[in-house]
C-alpha cells in the first residue's frame, strides 16, 4: 500500500464492506477487518438460508416476539451474508428509493441509485432464473400469471459472493478478528481496538473508520463505543445518539411446507446452478389485491438442512411490516451479544397480512397445477386455515426471520432526532466515523435487500 495515502479501516467484509473497500482502494490505504473467515469460491454446499445453523453465520440470541425465542443469523465470513443467502437479486421499489432520497439527499437520487445497482448486479453476475423447475412452473400456473421470475446470483452451484465480485489485492483483509470498540481522540474516531483469533489485543490507527458490520454488528459496536441512547449505555457515553437500535425492521417469514407425491418430478437437492433457490415469486397487497406488502416465494430446496429432508415449501414473508425491533446493550463487555428483540407481529395489521399470505400460499399448493407434485401439506389443516386464532397460533410456532435487518442506525436529515448518519454515512457528532451497511436504511425495503445494501457501500464510498 502507498504510505502516503490516508488510511481507512473498514469493519466488516460483508456485502456493503466489500463494495466500499474495493471502490475506495485507489484513493486510500484500506484495511478490511472481518470476524469470520475466507471461504472457497464456488463452494456448492453453502447454506441457502441464514436462518439455518451454519459455521459462516452468527447465532445471536433474540426474541422474535415477547413469547418466542429465536436466533439472529447474519453472515460471518469474508463476503458476509452473500456467502450464505439464496442468491435472490431484486431491486427495491420506487417507494423505497424515494424514502432514501428524502433521508439522504442528492447522493441518493433514485435514478442514480438504480444505475449503481444495475452495475453492481452486473458484477454479481445476476441473471434471470429460467423458471423451468417443476415447482416454479406449477407456482406460476397456480398464481394465474401474476408470478414473476426472480433474478439470481447463483453461479456454479453457489451464490456469487461480494468478496468474489469485488475484492482484490488492493485491499488488505484481516479475517478472524473481532473489533471491540471504536477508539477516539479529542472526540474524533482515530482507529479501532481489535482482538485477533488468539486473543491478542491491538489498536489499528486510521484517518477514517467505516462500520460495515451489518445491522446488529454495527449497533453492537456503536453501543460498546459509547454511541447510542445515553440512558441505555452500559459504558461511558461519548455522544448521545437516541436512534441507535431503537426501531429496526425486518421481514418476518413462515414456511408453508408440503410433502411431495412419491415419484413426483421434483429434481434432487441443490439445483441452484440453473434455477436459483427462489426462482419465482408472487407479490400481493395486504388486502390480497395489488401491492407489495406480502411476498410468497417458491423454493426449490427443503426448509430443513438435513440431506434427507422430505418436505419442500413456500416462503411467506411480510415485506412492509409495521412492527419495529430494538437492539440494547446486554453487558458492558465489548464483545457481549446485544439484546435483540424483533417485536414481530405486535401490530394487528401485520398479523392479518401474514394470515392472508399463509392462506394464499396454501391455496396455491391446492391448485390443479400442483396436483402431480403435492401429496399434502405437512402440518397445516383446513380447520387451522379457517380460524384466525388457530392460524395465529400456527404462525407463532413457525415464525422466523428473513435476516434482512435494517435501520439500527438510520440515515436521516439534520432535523430528524433519530437520524444517526447523513447521506454520506457520517455519524452525527463523531468526526472520522461513518457507517455504510444495512444499519443506515431507515426501513427494510420490500424486496430482499442485498442489492440495496451493496448500493449503500457504493454510494457512501463515492462520497469519500
């Protein structure tokens, strides 16, 4: 690296961090720090879903609702969640782009953001699914022509990762390292304290620090560094930032599982290289009409990770949830997992929309187009489908998260009291510190956010 270049430390080699680090590497001496490990390019046995226990994901204790415990499983690898996701690549809707423009200013002009995401999609080799899988064909027929093919980044049997697409030897990557906290001098961020895999502590100095550790990882670092709601912090406050961790959103999901008929023409496991894991989707409104509040995904893979899993399923996701989650510090120890509460389905409108989505998914599977494939629903009977209270209880038993968390450090205008960063990623009141990941998106977009998260990295990088 050129010693005369200013030094930037980027924390987190996920989807946003890889893009940002690569995009600034000609102008800065870049060190990219990642808690996880590198992965082999093109490995075909990666988990399709961050909700599945996997060595390349975290397993953070969380509450899905007040009564339901779960785990948050963001990616933990060089490449982040792009290593373990299903290769889903859809661009956000116009309403999301306009909201980001309002929050972030001119740099977030919707036309510019679309152009950035198209370029990123080219780098990720995003391409349309052929939608020829028997499940995809049946789903499209049953949806009455309303289903859309989902572009995929599956290449050679595994999702193309952000590391594969963007990183090169211009960026110095330090993997298997945990960042404990941001280091300050005279109120300015001047580096980070790091624990190597063997436990050795060191400080990496920097002219700028950029947090790209994901919505939960970035929130943990802010809170451990004294940046957050002052009354909540368990360390000495540095700057009171009431918006940190106080209102994130994510997509709650449920699987509607079905048993294939003996001899059904369903290909064997993992045909992702051709079809993508989620080849087609149906997007509908919360009232069942036109809209994007509910997404039903046809999935070519079993929901369980076991190789002998017999069921397949449709994934029903609530794409514009009203309920909001929180991230709180659970301990003064800098590496302690935070207290995560999704607060899913607190709003009756969310519960009603998810009921509608499950019923629509069950109706799709009962359609004639699925007659040759579906023997029966795995554990969802007509009596449950017909009764709101019974269906709510069934949903509670099957509730999970899409792992699309956004908004733990939201972007906003100067007069927004909960805004943590501006449109250039600068943390309010903390010179030398930026954030560029899903944390800054005020609300989770209605489409899976991988394209949006990469765009955050690109748009912040272009303002550095």
